[in-house]
C-alpha cells in the first residue's frame, strides 16, 4: 500500500559514505528487510533472568506472607509452588516457541490455534493491561527504592515516586528504540548487578541465621505453627500466588523475540529453563535470608523489604541496598520494553493493528512505533495507578492467556501435526497448566470481587466488539493512508519482510 515510501526508506538504509550498506541492509534490492538474529544462549539467559528478577522479590515477599496468615512455612511453600507452576507453563511455551517461530509469542500461538478474534483479544489486553501495567508496577517500585535513602523513616512522596518511574521508563524506551544491541548489553549488565544484590542479601541473612539470630531461630522453629495455619482460605492462596507469580513474571519474554534468537530450537528451551532454575533457587534463598532477620510483622509493614533488611543487618551501609534494587528493577523494565513491543509489532504485521506499528526503523532495525506505543501506555498507567491495583490487573489478565496457551499445545498438535517440534512437552503438563490458570483467574473474583480482577474480561469484550468492523470487515479510517505516510517519513521506518511458521512469505509493503 505504501510501497513507494517503503522503497524510499529502504534505499535510505543502504546509503553510506563509501559503504554498500548500513545496519545490515545492502544495496541489493533482493536483500530482505527483517529482524536480525543476535541472541545466543547466554544473552537469552540474561534477557529471561533479567526480566524475571525485578521488583517482585523486593516487594512480593510481604504480600505472600500476609496472604499466608503470616505463616513462614506456608509462605516458603508458596514461593516453591510459584516457581514450579511457572516452570510447567514455561515448558508449554518451549514447545510453542520452537514450533511457531514468530515474534509475538502469545499472539502468534493464539492466532495459529484459535484464529484472529482470540489473538486480537490478547493484543488489546497486552496494549491496555498486561504489558503497561507490569512495566508501570515495576517502575513504581524503582521510584520507591531510588528515593528511599532521601526519606529515612517515612515513605517517599507519591508524586516524586511517579516522576522517577516516569523518567526511568522514558529513558529505557529511548534506548530500546535506538538499538537492540545496546538494550541487550544493558540487560546483561543489569542482570549481573541484580544477582550481586541478591547475593548480598543471601550471604548476610544466612550469616545472621548461622550466628543464632533469635528472630530467625524463632521463625523457622515455628514455621508451621498450627494456630497460624488456621483459617487460610482458597482465595488467600490465590492472592498469594498473584504476589509470587508477579515476581516470576518474565519467563516468557524470550518467546516474543524468537525471530531474533539464534538456533531457536535449542536456544529457547535451554535459556528459559536455565533461567527459571537459577531464579527459583535465588528466590527461596532470599526469602530465607529475609526471615532470618525480620519478623513476619516487620516484613508486612515494610514498603521496601530489602531496605528494612539492610537497616537491620548493616545500618551504616544500608544505602547499598536501594542502589542494587533500583538497578534490578531497571533491568526488569528494560527487558519488558525490549520484549513487549514485539507482541504488538507481530500483531500489526498480520493487520490486526495499524500498519505503522508493524514497521522497523531503517537504521536501527528496531520496532520503533511498537516500542513507543507500549512506553506511552506504561507512562499513562504510572500516573493513574498504584502498585497493588497494577499487580492485580497484570496477573489476573495474563493468566487468562497463559491458560489458553497451555491448551494451545494440544490444539496445535491436532491442528498441525506435520509441524516440526524440536521439543515436545509431556501431555499432562498443559492439562495441569490449564486447570491452575482457571483456579487462579476465578478464585479471587469469587471470594472478593473487584474491578481489578474483571478488567481483563472487560477488555476482551471490547476487543470482540471492535474486531468485526475493524479487522474482519477491514474498515479504514478516513485519512489513515496520509497519516501513515507522514509518520513513516518522520520516523524513518519501513515495512518488513517475514515468513510465518507455515512457510508463507510476507512482504508488508
């Protein structure tokens, strides 16, 4: 449709002083303009682990403990269970990601399994709930910890926290817009830094426990106190899962970039499972370290558990912990921006969103418009939301589609048995994932109905209403072609060439 603009902008990418190409685009008109494969096993591990370890482990321990009736034993069991269920769901994604090798992860899997309407529901929820709410929640924690040293003994002002979160998302969004390589390198650095921060907590906590700290001794001697265990409801268990699973969120992020992964059949499952094993071990150790020093009441009353921990263990150097936590959360936000833009990018390539979102920057080879869209939505939710509301929205909505993707493993085996599957998950695992997802989505709504829990369902209904005229009937907004052409030239972006998992070549001109 905009082939003239596409040819012009592709030509721009191949013009250089004495060079035949820029950013991998040669003067050969047959050279494909597409995402480049730059992610190997260790960069993949850093992306996944860096996306997982963010704000959750520094906030959620208090929430898990509170929903467990302050039972130390049950809270630790919940952390193990969250890691286990994340791993089971990740195994389903490993088969899906090595079978449907398209960027966009859930969008590509749902589209292949159930068709356009279900995939479009996911896209709408991703744009307006899952991705921006997750990024906004994480960046809010970043702002809280960044400002904590400047407000000893009290919480930082809400406005200041939101401003810090806003600037953090904006800065990382610009980096991701300009370079995949720079974003991936930052992710590696942040991942190393955040695990150093976790190691400081683990070593300090275990040392105090080994020295016989009375708080830690009491906590673990009475870990399964029967009087505390009484009265725990299924609704509380579901809410505890919400808190814990938020901390494990990010295990699926590499799937959104499968077209950029080298030897995806081997790299993707290895990177996902390696990352989850490492993170689960660290999370359990960190929770043991927290409980070696702090009472359940102290953890629940703290807005920044890691800072409270540091003030008890090394008060002279307690400023170190906010620094490491801020770096950790920035790493998760960076990873979220790096990967979430690929989902709406993939949807736009299949004409479920405006064409402009499916384009790449001719020099940077990044899905610039898709990144800008997600960053903008995240900044809006930073201004409008608070952490608990954002957490409920992102977790309850995401697990609707995680459950559908678990079922998609079985659907695709029946629908496309001929597709090459380098990895096949045991059939019982997707069944477990679907049952768990149904429990997780419905139980909080049944026991304590709130708008937070039905927000995703509302968006799904809106998506169904919009799908028929805008996608199925292909209604075109007057003036959209002129607008697309103007933005295309202003941002120097171009349509892409790509091949779907069924072998169909696509040229979005």
